[in-house]
């Protein structure tokens, strides 16, 4: 072999060896190192921020930094910086004097825009269907319409005789169970103005037409949480209703049942009233309202989560 051929063969061998090394070399990712870690930190911060919002929302009178940190299971400095960011964005606010954190206007705005009439109907319908299944009677959900109430959702029961009220019907508040449940949420001054504006016209001979009697009836509803209509709007029909609250704690409507007076005896009305009260509580929770029991349970769960985090 000539000298030139030997040099050519040597170069080819070296080239193949170099290529083999490149081919066998480990593949290096083009992603920047630490991208996964950055993403994990971002998700963790988002989860912590929502945790802070939820804890603040459960404390209507506000909550201090120490308690907030404990309930979310974070160091004071971490909780402070996250809360400071949420304050700057308007989702929570901090009182200047007490330094306690409370829900901000932006959260109320978001919740109010979500809880429009269509959303209320969508949330109320399953509760009404369940209530009709349990009681066998027609179930209704109404909201206030000026000084009257309007039914915006209803379901039929399995009983032989069912109410035929259609969605959209307007009923006087003072002689219907759903209306009384809503009137009971008024302040004494608001109730006085309501009575002043409305002559308490009778719908049947059993309707309440005297102011002292209506005031006593509303006081009873305030104490028990249950409102009844004993043939006051329709002589052949009895009804019971309970107020429904939203995320602000205000009454936004009422849920109840109605049926023929011959089927709804006093004893049956009392038994069905319990089912109505449970339905009202669950629907209120769907609307964002937190009862004392659910708030205590959530607080206990938060304490357990914080202990687990430590």
C-alpha cells in the first residue's frame, strides 16, 4: 500500500471513531435546567394563595397574620408576602387599624357575576328535584321582586295532585310561605316600610290582613327559620318555606314545597319542614354561604392540614 493510501485509511478510521463517539454520547436535553422545579414552585405558590383566600373567607370578622399562617401551615414571612400580593390585586384587604385580613371587593365582584339568575336556577334545580323526591310534593325556588316574590324554578312531585304554578308567576309576600321566609330577613325598619307600602290585601279568607298579626308571624319565622302558608294564598293548598343565603350571608331567595291541604296534615308539614330546611342549607352552601357548623368543620380540617404540613 502506498504512503498516500495509508494516510487516507488512517483519516477515515479516525473519522469513523469520532462519529461513533458522537453517536454513543448521552443525549443532552435542550430544556433549561430547573424548568420543572420552577413550575412546581409556581403551582405550589398558587395553591398557597388560594388556601389563604379560603381561610380569610371563612373569617367574617377578619383574621390576623399569626392565625392565618397557622391555618394554612406556612411560615409567617411566607404567608405575609403571599397575602401582600393578594391585597395588591384586590382579592383580600387588610384593615389599617387591626391589621386583620378580610375578603376584598374583587372577590365579591367575581362571586356576584357568577351567581346570576341563570346560575341560581341551575344550582336550585337539583335541590328542588331532590326535595320533590323526598316529599312527593311540588318544590319551588323564588326570589324577591320588589315587594312580591317570583318563582324562578320549580319541580313536580309524585303525588296525585300537584300545583300547576308556572315559572315566572308573581305572588304576594305576606300570604305565601316563600314570601314570609324572605320578609323575615328584613330589618325592623325595612319591614315597617314594606307594611307601609303594602295594604296586606287578602287572597283568601285565611290571609293575614292585620299588621300586628303579620309582625307576630314574621317574628315566629325569624325564631324557627320555618315559614308556613295554611291556605292563605289558595284555600286548598298548604306550603312551607325556608330562606336561602348567598356568599355574603344575605337572603337571596327561598325554597319550599306546596301540596293539597288534605294530604299535608300538621304532622306531615312538620316532617316535610325538616327536609325543606336541609335543602335550604345545602342550596345556601352551593351559593357560597358557610354555616357555623361548616365553618368549624373547615377550620378543624385546616388545623389538621397544617399539622400534617409540619
